[in-house]
């Protein structure tokens, strides 16, 4: 097999693995009760994109192609995903493409890419909340916290919402930087661990019962969360005697939710689907190859996690799981 063929094969496998993470790995992590699923899925995308950049000569072109293919598969497999999920994937791909194009040092590019990608992920959450609930949400949060601080004889003029956003974004940014640095050194680790992981796989006994059953209540939890956030805003304004402001907060939030869920979301989904229909014909053969690979890669999830549990404890299980999954997907004869 030529070097170019080998690179193409690795690129295709990594793209399929990224597509699997967007459509199936989240469910697997929920089944294993792994917390902060979105936190880890964003990190996993950073790892895969960094590996694509390492294994291809034309980094920008390969990352862009992988991003388009992952979005197309996400449209096919998860058509009900919210538009922000597609935007997140697109941003990850485009920011990775930019970093690896502008910065010759792959490890430095991976670190900065991780920082930017997860910083955007944090900002996205606050942006959506602000669009739905408006500035009133943050004002209500500050009023509520300051009222508690005042009763406890502490400082009353404290911008809790500002520091909450700074802390949350800071945690995501640091995590992205750590993941990026780790991803930069991952190719050597994969090379050294491949024989060991494949050997352990041969002696591993597991059943499909290791994959726990789960139910998706995503939309239900979103509605419940939106209800309690809205109730929180109204309660704080009511306690402060701002009845008119509370009514305005309710009406504004309802209007924003109607606009987002019944106008903006359908329009964005229509635009994404229309774009995807045009792209599918161009990438028909590659898409078929990726879709064929994904079930085999999904079968690697349980043994990858089982092998990680045998030799690691605590948080090291999760990093070992990622290494094992990539090794099995790239080097095992599926």
C-alpha cells in the first residue's frame, strides 16, 4: 500500500470515528453514566481533528473534507439534532483548519485549537441562554445572589453572573488547552500502545450487556430546564417588587422561544438539509464507506472501555478509553 493510500485510509477511519462520536458516542457515555458528556465530546473532536492533521499532508483540505462529511452523516443519522449542534461541528472543523494552516508546529496548533474550540463551546451556551431569556436572566441572578449576600452581611454589589461566565468559560478553555496539548503528543502514544491493546483484545471476554440501556429525554429536560429558569427570573423580580419587569421578562422569553424554536430553528434546519442534499451526491461513495465503517467502530466501544478499566483507575480510565478506541478503530481488522 502506498503512503498516499495509507493516509487516505487513516483519514477515512478518523472521519468515521468523529462521525460516530457525534451520532453514537454520546449515547454510549450516557449509558456508562459518564458526567459532562458534551464536555468530553468536544474534547474528542479536538483529538480526532488533531490526528487528521498529523496523518495528512494537506491538513486544511483534509480537515475541511472531514468536517463536511461528519455534518452530512449527522444530518442522515440524527436529523432531529438542533442547528447549534451542526454549527458547533462546523466551528470545530473551521477553527482546526485555520490553526493547522497558520501554525507550522502541529503540537502548538493543536493546543491553541483546543483552547479556541472549547472556549466557543462555552460561549455558545451563554449566547443561547441570553437569546432566550435576555439580559433579565443575568440581572435576576445578580439580584438574587446580592440579596443573599446582604442578608449575610457581605458585599451587596457583586456581579455574580459575570464571574460565573468567566469561571465557566475559563474551565472550558483550560480543558481545551489540556486536551490540545495531549492530542499533540497522541500519535506517538498510539504507536506504542497499539500492539498491547490488540493483544489485550484477544484475551478479553465481554458481552453486549456491558452497554447499558438508556432513554433519551433530551427535549423533556430542556423544557423542564427552561421552565425553572423562567420561574427563577419571575420569582426574583417578584421578590424585588418589580412586577412590571417580571411580566416583561416572561413575555420577552416566550417571544424569544417562539422565534427560536418555530422560526429560526426550522429555517436553519431547512438550510442545512438543502446544503446537505447538494453535497451528498458529490461525496456519495465516501459517505457509503463511512456509514459501513461506523457499526464496526461502534462495536469497539465496549472492549475499549473494558480494557481501560482493567489497567487504570479514576480519571485515567477515560483517557485510556480514548486511546484504546482509536487504536482499535485504526489498527484492528474490522
